[in-house]
């Protein structure tokens, strides 16, 4: 297999996409690094558990950003021998790990806040500095979310979307923290650990959501009904496609893979059927930019029907040997030269087309002999174990 054969859709391996994803993630790294230091240090100084919890949340973001940087670099690699469909699923795996990380972090914050709520009277008062830090964090995280989501939607990257909404969950948690600190400053000390527990719940919920969506992709869940219907319409509109069945789709990061069985005229040649399949594949790739590749299987009849199982019929060599026996019975031991034989496996039976050579077909006596042969074969076929029809052709020219 050559490297050219592995390039399923080279235009989808976009260096600009990779650079844009890297740039947005690096911005997130810088923001989260600064916020982690500010929140943890100020939270410890100002005795705010919720601010420290939000700082640990920012630290988990920082670790997640490094994971995204690694996954984005790996997933941008083109297809190779071991990964013929590319490395897009690395994005999915990173989304799954990111979701699990968030869920675990959120659970830890809930447990810690719960223990603090049981001893509210022993908590030191929260300093006003914590409120300013929370408000600055809120503004920074909301701005980061809007920037990252805009990039993620433009690139159609589930992993970057997950990371953007991770930033939004931070912004929401920072809002909760600001309210909690404000309540504590107003004389309600339980507001701060309560805010910390709410932050933990929000983080855990978002993590579960991302982990579940990534898991759905890893088990090859289909595209939504609207997308499948659009792809079906594109395939059915292809000239030569009579019907369609077994249309299957699955996601791979921001792209999709499609398999389909198309029904064509049972009498056309293999090369024409191949051209119809290639035309159908190209039309889907051109009309649906998110589709990475399409596998089109050509059917001469609906193979979903139990009566159309071609595997119930004998192989070609067995059928040709049986056909020679039939011709020998009717034409004697030295039948005329057969140039080629076409076999049609249709409706649970077999039809044969026999092509005799030009010299044999130019003699009027031989032509009359063939007409007689066709009539006698028709009488034999109702009791034949293999063939249900045998068609005879003569090549007139060139000789």
C-alpha cells in the first residue's frame, strides 16, 4: 500500500486548521497558568475555600490544555499503514480523558466543600481581596470561552469545543465563587464552602457530559437523522443508482465515515457498476464536507432478501463444468468454441450468457443448429439444478 493510497482525503489534513487549534490552546494555557497562581495564592491569603477550589479547577484546565496540545498534534498526522483512516480518534480519546478528569475533579471539590460545611463556625473570615480576584477570574474565563468556542466551531473540532465549554464552566464557577465570597463578606460564612460545592457539581456535570459524548463516538454511534437523510438523498440522486440500503455512518472526531450498498441494473458490466460506485462516492465527498471517506458496495439485487443469497449457488468452475456437460449432450463431444461465458447470480439462481466465435456464427447451418440448441436447452432448464436461463449470443464481426 502506497502513501498515495493512504491519503483518503488529503484536503482534510489542513495545516492551517492545526495551527489555529494550537494557537487557541496556547492562549488557554497562558490564561489558565496565570489564573491558577492568582486564585490559589489569593485564596490562601484571603481564607476563601471557594477561590482555592476554583484555582484547582484552573489547574485541571491547564493540564487539560497540555493534553489537547498533544492530541491535536497527533491527530493532525496524515493516514499511515497502521492508521489508514488517519488519527482523528486521538481527539475523541482526549475528549474522553478530559471528561473523566473533570468529573473526578468535581467530585473531589464536592467532598472537600462538604467537610467544610460541617464546621462553618471554625472557618476564618474571608478577606475582600478574594472578591476582586473572583471578579477578575470571571471576566478572563468568559473572554477565553468566547474566543475558544469561535475557533472550535470554525474548525468543527469536538475536542476544541469540549475545551471551550470547559472554559465556560470555569466562568460559571467563577460567578458562583464571586457570589459565595460576597455572601460570606456580608456575614454568611457558609456561602463560601457552599459556593465551592456548587463549583464541584458544575465541573463534575460538564465532565460527565463530555465523557459520554466521546464514548458515544468510540462505540461508532451514527450521525444524526438529518445528516443521514441528506447523505441518502445524495446517493440516490446518482445516475445509475436504482435503490439504496445498509447506509451506515459513524463519526471520527470532526469527520465522518460512510458505508452504503447501492442497487444497480443487474445486466450492466462490472466496469459500469464500478463507475457508478465511484460517481456516488465522489458526489457524497463533494456535497458533504465533513465526510472523510465513503465505501460504496454495488449490488445487482437487494441482498437483504433471503432468496437472493448468492453464496447458496456454486462457484464459477462448477457451473462451467456443468454447462459443458449440457452442451455436450446437445451438440456432441466437440461443441463449437465458446469465446466467453457470463454468469448472473440473481434471485437465488444462475443465468448464463454464452458467446460463440464469429466463424461458427457466419454459417447458416450452424446458426440453425444454435437455434435448435436454444430450444432444447429451454426444455432441460426447468429440471436443471443450477441454471434457470441460458442465453446464446453469436459474434458476427469482427471475424
